[in-house]
């Protein structure tokens, strides 16, 4: 600069984004990966995230691969797609999801997104307004916290109860909600808990949301990945009780998280998210205003909110899933054979047995429940048995450095001094990882 003076620039980075990113799983895992010892030549055991696609036993079905190739080679899908997604793909998703519902979804209920995370981002954006708050599970998926922080939507946390199969503490939900609450989020099958909610419990959640006048956002990205005694029940079954937005994707069930194809679905039998005038809600009166009969005055989903309209507006200013990926969706959903799904479930069930039995041999780790779904289990650390480790973050940092095993500290998902452990890797690697954690425990155990 002239005369050695410094130019004053009128821009700077958004510090709020830095704060939001600090609480993401990616951010925490990147810190752990950067802590690995270069001297350890053993393979890294990735027990920190739900992406088993690198392991041959979890390879996706050839049906999905062929569908992608066919879509690309057709040269028919090199253009932009409609804002809400290609109609054949939306129709296929509606048919796929309707198979587990007591009613038929329409393609107009389906909005295609870049993975489930964009669907989450869109709903947070749609519901965010000054003073509003949303109810999030603890433990949960921290992407919700990151998005609410970035969009200035207050997050209030209700507990999942480990001694009750990680069910929602419904009394706490009622205590947290007020006239500015817009929605409650549930994740089923559970990330990070590994739980699967019963039909009866989900119905209670729906009835509680109706009582409070709020919508339910049901995160079902691990939908159908249930391998215990409880079947997976989609929250949309209760769409006649309360308006529900379901988010999901092909990422987990088809083991293709990098393909980034998800959906946002309105399960809205009473038209609450669609209609802005008097609607029939199935009560004694033929037609009633939603604000009078279902929603408390001033609660988030008032008639002027135009939720569906806002979803489409948000999609209008967002990017879309790749068109050729959308084009492959009908073939993927309609032609994948049941033996592919049953094989995946069989491997996950075997891995569940391995991790549940293996953790019993590590005294400093307490597993309250054998996981029944998703790809994770939440376990509690007994720090009193360790001589030089003060919390879950230090445990995970030292574990990555000494044993090249990556485990997510519980604080990242809302529970300090717990761990979220992924069991969705090939069984020999899982056994190796558990052996290393056991050796780590003995190295750091207090001497009697």
C-alpha cells in the first residue's frame, strides 16, 4: 500500500458458521483423525461414523449400480431437474414409502433433496423465525444443532431415557414447549442410541405433539434397518393425528451415502401444511379452523405460515440432487431384491452380537441396551476405573493416538462421558477394534 498504510477491507468471515461447524460429527472426527500416530502401521478402525460402504461385505446391490450407469449412458438426464425433483423419481419414492402406511402418498407429497441432511436443513430454514424454538432429542444427531445455530432457531433438548429403551421423555417435552415451539424431532431407528421405537410409543409422541400444537419431524434415514424384536414403524402412520414431515434417503439402506439422494415427505392427511383456510380435521364438526381445534393460539403452525409453500420456496433457492441420480431412483427402489436387504440385516445383526458381547469384556464401558436398529450403540464410560483419563474426549483422543481406533465422544451427540460406537463395519475389523479398546483399557486401568 502507498506510504506503508494498510488497506481496510469491508468484509470478514461469518463467525457464527465457525461456531456451528464446531459441533458437527465431521468436525470432531477430523480432530480425532488428525491425532493418529504416524508410527502405528495398523489399519485404522473406523468406529466413529455410519458409512460401511468401504467394506466389501456392505457393497450396494448391482441393481443400484446398473441404474446409475443406465441413466448416465442414456444421455437423457444431463439437464437441470425440476425444483421438487423428477416426477418418476417422486412417484417411485411415494410408492416405496406407502408400502408401510395405511394410506397412499402422492408424488406431490415428495420433495427430492441432496441426501437427508439437505432435507433437515430445509425444514430448519422453513421453521426458523424470530423467537421460535424447536425440540431436539438428547442424545441426537448434531447436524440439527448446527443448523439451528446457523439459522438462529433456538434448540431445546429433551432426554431419551436409557433405562427405558431410549424412549422420549414425554413429560419433559411438555415442560419444554411453549407458544413459540414449532416442532419436535425424533430419530427412528435411533442415531446414536440404536433404539427402535414401538408403535405405542410413537403414537404417544404424535398425541403429545398434537396436544402442544406442533409438527413432528421424523428422521428415518435408518428406516428399515431394524434387526431386534421390534419392527420399524414409520411415524407417517400417525399422519391423521398430527402433521408429520419425514426425512430420509437411500444412503443407509442401500449403503450409498456418497450418492446424496434423499427426500422430504409431508405426511399430512388433514391438509394442515397445505391448506390456508378452513379444513376438515375429522372431528365432530364438518369443518373447523385448524388454529381453533388443533393448534394453540400463537403456536408455530398458524394458518399464515404456509409450510409447503415455504418448502418449495426454499428448494427454489437451493441446489438439487444430480439429475442422473434422480433418474436412477425408480429402478433402485422397484427392482432391488429382498435378499440384498436381508443380507445387510444379517451382517448388522452379527455385528450387534459381536459388539454387545465384546463390550462386556471392557470394564470401563457400560452398555445399557443391545442395539436393535441403525448402525450405532451408546455406551457409558466409567471413568473411576481409569487412572489418567478425565472425560470422553480425552478417552477418544488417546484411543486414536495409541490404538488407531476412532470412536465418537458422547459430548458430540449431547451426552458427556458417553461414547457413540459404530458397529457397521466388517466383522473381523470390528473384533480387531474391540480387542484394541480392551488393550487400551488395561493400559490405563487403575491398579487395585
